[in-house]
């Protein structure tokens, strides 16, 4: 994992983020780690909306289909 000082990170932040590898980056102050920057795992995010126009919803998806009266006595 690559280590970089906070001052250098501040100067080069955007460039460093553009070339961030899977191991990420450790930011240090006076040689001591203070933060770690990791790439965002977008694998799961790619699934959002992937079934649009591929499935059809029928009925009320917010219902179990069972009717009940919460106020009724047992």
C-alpha cells in the first residue's frame, strides 16, 4: 500500500484519486498514518437498474396478499 504525506496529498489529490489502485493509499502526518483512501467498489452499484425493462411487476409488491384487520378482537 502506497504511503503519502498529507501535504503532498493535498497538492496532488485529484491526480492521486485518478490513479488509485486496488490497495488504496495511506495518508500520513509526520510519518504516522492518519487516514486510508480506498477505491469505491462499484461492482454492486452496477446492478442497480440493470433489470429495467426486463421484468414486469404484477400486483401490489408492497402487500403480502393477506387481508387482516388490526383493530379486530381475537
